[in-house]
C-alpha cells in the first residue's frame, strides 16, 4: 500500500507540475496576446487621433475662409456706402454759408484783404465781388 501511496503522490505531483506548466504557458501566451491587442489598439488610436487632427485643421481653415469672406463682404458694403456718400458730401461742402462755395469764399477774403490794404478801391472791390457772386 505504501507503494501505491507513493505512486499516487508522484502522480498527483506530476499532474500538479503539468498543470502549473500549462497555466504558466497559458499566461505567457495570454500576456503576449494582450500585449499584441494593446499595441494594435494604440496604433488604431493613433490613426484616429491623426484623422481627428486633420479634420480639426480642415474645419479651422474653412472657418477662417468663411470669416474672410464675411470681412470682404463688409468691406465691399462699406465701400459702396462711401461711394454713395461722396457726391452728397461734395454737394454739401460746395455751398458754404449763404450758398457760396469754398473757392468763392477764399476769393472774397483775398479781395477784402486787398481792399483793406488799399490796393483796391471801393469801386474795384464791389465790381470784383459782384463777378465772384455772379
């Protein structure tokens, strides 16, 4: 009986050792598979991140183009408004006080200065003034 017990004990130990080897091998293979899966997942994540970065960059460029178009449209609108206001401003600037243009006013001031200095007589001053005023 003793022999049987030893033999059985050896059998149990062999089975335990075999099981340990099998479990260790399974863990090693499983670890390698986990490592491979993790690497593959990291690679896929990197590709996704690259695609996302490209999409973000594209969206940013589109936004900038849209903003540029909006600014150009605003500038054109402002130019059109300015072009429409120029004739109005010129018409408003032409007749100064009493319907006299700036140019006529400057000539009258020159005549008045010449009259004041005695270079023009009263008659000459009045005649020149009437020519300017029309």
